[in-house]
């Protein structure tokens, strides 16, 4: 076992934990900006939304072990993380449908990629608005249910290193 | 290799959710009600705080809306990004998120405290 100085263990954060922390923080910031359509304008809103779709895939992949483990424990009477699992499932549906409907009603990004969808249906417009509002309620809950982990890792990552 | 396998599984699940959305559209295209336009769209009003306008709402004379007016999604130009007036929209989103996070954290801390006291 390697010998470490007394101050190091508190500050040492595994590379994977660091990746999770900063990647998730970037997704949260990206989501907040993308949701603020009046701030970003349509061009940035659409490209950022597509990027968030890709980030969503990567985010779930990085936490796939948790998904499998927690799903397996769901039937236990006092299985932990049940509420988090339900919130995450709802968020998966809302976010996926939000990104998908956003792509379907895209006016800048898809034409830029030379893709044209013959869709002129207000259903997707309304679905996009509705799912976006649902995600605005669920994203902060998703974050807050992990506040102890965020606070713990954040404290270690952002603590000043001794000179 | 393991990562790619997991990514494929996640992609399959996301595809299923998209299919559910398409099925929803196919079997219940009027789920959001037939009358009126889509929900409120945000419009950036130059020189004023950003606001939301429903379709059909009359805009007061002299108020200039960016881009496509009330008939569709407004086309806000790239130059409008980071304009102080539009920052209100971003702060609004951030405030909502912060409020929900604070409420859940306070509730969670309270529940944990009560549980500890019971033991």
C-alpha cells in the first residue's frame, strides 16, 4: 500500500469521480443555458440541445452500473435509491422526448446538416414545450437527490491545495 | 469494449423511448388539445425584460419583437446572445433550478435528521 502524506487523502479524488463531477456540472450548465431560449437564440439553442442529447447518452452510459444494480434491487421492500430511480426514469423519458421533438421541429440545425423532415405538426411543438417544462422540474430534483455526493466531491475538488 | 456495450444498451433504451413518443403521436395526435397554438414562446423584446407571449396575444404598439413575430418561433440572431436584457431569461431558469434544489436538499436533510433522532 502506498504511503501518502496526511493531507493527501482528503484531497485525492479518483479520476473517474473527477470526470463524473465535471461532466455532470457541464451538462447542468449546458442544460440551463439551452433551456433559456430567449438568452441563447435559436441557433445555439438547437445545437446545444443536440449536444445535450449526446451528453445524455454518455451520462447514462457512465452510470450504467448504477442503473443495472438499482433496477435489480427495486423489488426489495426497503431497497435504497427507489425514489432516485423513479425520478431518473421520468427524466429519461422527458429529456429524450424533449431532445427528439426538438430535433423534429428544428429550423436551423437540421437544414444546416442538409436534413429535411416533412413535418408540420403542432404536436411536436407542444410536446417540446411540455417536456422541456417537465425537465425543468426534474433536473434540479435529480441534482438535489445527490447533494451529499456533490457537496463531498465538490469540497475535495475545490479545496485549496497546500502550498 | 465494455463501454461500447453499455453505450449500445443505453442507445437501445433511448430508441425505445423515442418510439414511445412516435407511437404517442400516431395514436393520440390531439393529446395536447386541438385549439389554439402551441404553448407560450419566449420572445425577446428589445430594450425591455424578456417576456413570454402566447399566440394570439396582441402586442402593444411600439413594442418590437425579434424575428418571426407571433406566427412562429422567433428567430433570435446570434448577436442577441449575452445581451444584458436577455440575461433575465437565463437568471430566471437558474432561479427556478436553485429553488427546487434548495427545497429538495432541505427536505432531504430534515428527513435524515428525523430518522437519526428516531434511532
